[in-house]
């Protein structure tokens, strides 16, 4: 705690048990921080004695300390960022769900009912890189802020051919078939009446991006999808279609003995792709996984994020000049976080926000159907911004079958 390098980090995340035992720390060793975590638990317990609950502490130097209690765990973040207390608490919930995805809620509760001061690190040993990776993703990927998933831009005819191939390569135990590239969704086929929450999809994306070993063959791993069912495990067949293609196939099954049947689904899916002749079109799409804001044709527009609320999907172009350096990209995300927190403020939510800054102007528009955040030149006017929004909405409507999955397929 006294080391300058440790104190320089803008956000710390700690997970501890209700007995004050360390479970996870983003930076530094949990052992060395056990007394700090003890103080955090003492604060929680002190207020609970008065039938109260601590949510946050705001310090004069811009630090926020945010607490999330999810028995038997307590999650704490110490942050000096532009995020609101609400957004930081939302990130802590992601860490909680990440732990559930490895253990299940049932197992977690059973462990601490048996032994209150159990050291959970024994069960989570080796999974720290998955949690670290999730925090890294949340620091630069707007998917988590928006609570939505980004699709790989793809011609509707190609996406339909991929989805139909997935749909036909099914097995009785399959619940979800997901094809993804990087942290972008290519196709998703689900069992009728079964829905996958964006949080569960983010956890699956994170699992895959945190390990390169999935590229080496076919993996069969237990996974809990906490928003779908936090009580039990599914089994996921994870493999890449080709070594040189960044396309990962996830087949989620209810039967842990069904590896060979599910593996055969992958073979049948690849066969159907070849027969439909869409592999070249997929390869072309993977070469340009992002589109440029210049394609929209609005001169002062620098970047935007558009979220469709009904589908839980969002789209945004590649971040380009003048946001070239990492700190510039972080600053842009920080501005979006600020607008998002104002728009979703629990005591006074706003539907329209116009923000003028020295380096860029921003506009937020939140309706029951969508959320739109745009960033444009500081030389632009408010009237220009409103005109840009109308043009952008027309462009999105024109391109929506390429940017979104409009009709998800079912088995």
C-alpha cells in the first residue's frame, strides 16, 4: 500500500469474503493487502451494525471508494476516474459474475455455509488472468459501459448463410451456438424460448480472449452463465474454425458427456459453410473488422456509439485521428462514461445532453428504443450536431442489416 507504483494506478479492485479473507486484488499480492481488506470489511460491518449499508466514500482528491455486497462476498473499487459510482458498481458486478461463472452461486454459498473463513483463492487459483483480462477489457471496450454486444459488420446474406449452417448443425443437448471474432459477434443461434444476456456473452468473450490455448485444439470446459442460470454448469465446446482465421466457435451443451456429438456439430457446420461458399466472404469481413466514420459522410463527425435496446447490440466505428494515442482513446471513453452517467443518473436521468469541451463537442440522446452518443469537432455548432444526428440515424437504418443481427435464428 505504501509503494508509489502501486498507488499510481487509477483504479484498484478488491474482492474479499465476509470474514475479511482476501480473494482477489487487481494489483499487488492479496497476502500483503490482507490488513487493508480487513479495514474495508470493518467499515462494512460497522455500518451494518446500525442496520445500514455502505455504498461509497467520496474523498476530496477525486477518489471514489465503491462497495458492492453480494453475500458471501464483498467487492470494493478505489477509483480516480470519470466514472460514476453507479458505473463502478456495475463493473464490480461483472467481477462477481466472473467468479460465479467459474464456481456457480450454489457452490459458492455451500462453501461458506460449511466454513465461513474459507480461503476461496484455493478454488480460484489460476483464474486471476481471466479476471485481470476482464478488467483490462472494461477499461477500453465500450461494450461493458453500454451493456451490449458489438456485431462484426457483415453482409446480411453472408450472416444468414452462417446462421442457417449453425442452425442445421444441431444436437439435442445444444442450448446456444455462437460464432465470434475477437470481441465481436458473428452469429448466435439459440434454443427456442432461451435467451442469452449480454453479460453472459461478455463473460464468454472474456474467457476466450484471456487464453491462447483454445487455438490449439478442441476444448471442453464447464461454464456457468450466471444471468441465465447461476445454479449450475453448462459444458462449452470451444474451438477455432481454422488456425489462420480469427473465428471461434462456442457450442454450449447441457450434457457433460456429449463431447463427441457436439464436436461432430462443428464438423457439420464447417461442411455446410464450405457447401454454401461463404468462407471467402467471411475472410474478407475479418480483414476489416471495423468500419471508418468517414463512411457515414458527415464531415465534422469523429466517432459515435449507437445501441439498440431491444436487441442488446451496439455499433461504433473504429476510433481514428485525433484519438491516436492510448491516452486519447481513454479520454474519449471517459467522456462517454461521463455522458452515460448523466443520462442514467438514478435521481435525475437525462434524455438529451449537449456537452462542449475544448477539444471536442459531444451529444447524447436516450430514448426507449435506442441510445446514441456522438463526438464531433469543437468547431461544430449545436444546430450542426442535431443535423448530424438526423443524417447518422438515416445511415444506421440503411446499414442496419450489415451492422446488427436483426432476426436471431432458433433451433
